[in-house]
């Protein structure tokens, strides 16, 4: 507590100040009109000074309000399904998980979000833990655009059932190729790094996995790399072709944390701060300790849908705008 020193000169000063203060108050109390006139005269005599706005420094960064990006890594068990709320009100779904049931996890998520329309749906590659849930989507939700590979999962028929529904509904189908840019919602930038855009057929799981559409989405200074079920050989090819361009803040871990994915050279190029693994109960040992160890060594913070349920990643509610030099 602050205490006043009774022996200080403050009391004497106060005795001198109080009479002057009383006199001043008396003048303005008994002569308000004269006081007001005097104040007005002072204002009139004051010089007119315009204070200019301070210039914006060159290369300054200014925050302006803008829409955000929300990415949901949906817990669909052992499979992939990723829902994106894009700036400007548009949306997208990457893969549909293993269940096409109206009571399945993807259906439950979309109902909870009141999704009745999807601007873009992507099938990263034709494996059932990625496309089965798209049957529910196509039967119940209006879809504008469908992004697909030209790979035929030889011997399987369920993938062709999905594609036949797309065709029957008259949905615009796009086969992105490496190097393409996808216009899903400005100012989001999406670059495709890999996709099997030429017709081919295979029943080899490794070949089908490596045909996954791989793309990087960038928005508001943050980037997310989606990899489908990409495996080691294809990862190395991307590193050799793109190098540092693969750098991303967020990595959707390839192939549910398989020992054949998230290789050291690939992680050294991506340098993810966060890594999301979509995984459920399985007989493959996913995610493997090998992949987890490599992800930890890369410095990534790891998130898993089998442990944390559906996980949301959001990119700000303001966009960074470089101010023009004045």
C-alpha cells in the first residue's frame, strides 16, 4: 500500500493550491458566459493544422477480414474421407471411406453438417476404403464436379458402380493431370503433383496406391498436402521432380501410416508441422511404428482419427494482404 509521508511538504503545497482552485471555479461558476466566450475566442485564434495520415511502410503486412478454410479429417474407420469448407461458401469432399450406409460415419457427419450439395468430390484412387462411402453421397447429395483417375482397378466392379452413377447423374467429370491447377474457390490455390490421367488397369495394390491424386492446397499462407495412399516409390519420384515445392504445413499421411509410406526423403522435402493419419481398426498394423517414428523425427505433431475421432484443421479468419507502397 502506498502511504503519504506526514512530514513531507505536500500539506503546505495543498494549502496554497486550494485557494487558487476555488477562485478559478468561482469565476466559471458565476460567469459561465464570459468563460465560454473566452474559450471560443481561443479556438478561433488557434491556427488550422492538418495532420496527415502516417504513410504505410513499404512491404508492410495488413490484416483484412476474409473467409476461412476448414478441413475435417472424418473418422470413418479404416479409410479416408476429408471434408473441406472453402472460402466463399463452396465445399469439397476427398474420398468417402469404407461405408456407403445411410447410418455410416460419413453419412452421419454430412447430415450433422446439413450438407445437401457438394461443389467438388474427388476419388483419390479406386480402393473400396476410399470410394464405398461415395455411393451414399451420389444417392443423396447433389454433386457438381467429380475428380477421378483413369485407373481401372482390374477385377473389381464396385469402383465402376460408383463411376457409372456419376455418369448417369450427368455430373461433370474431371481427370486432373500432374501440373494442373484446380479452381475450387479463390483465393485457394490447388496444384496437382501426381495423378494417373491416362487410361490404365491394374490389380496390384501398390500400383493403385501410387496412382493416388496428390495435390497441395494453399490458402492464407498455409498449405496442406493430400496424398491418398501414396507409397515409397511414388514418394521418391515426387521428391526428385518437385523437391522443395512439396513443402507443406500439414500432411495427410499416406496409406494410413503404412510402413511403405511417409519415407524419410519425402518427409525431408515436405517438412510438415502437423500430420493427420486417417485410420481405424485393421489387420495391417496401421499406423506402423516405423512410419510413426519417421513422422516424429521429422518434427511433425501427429493426429489420429482412431484416437481423436473426427479432427478439424482451420486456417484463420483473416487473410494476409501485402500493402502497396505509397
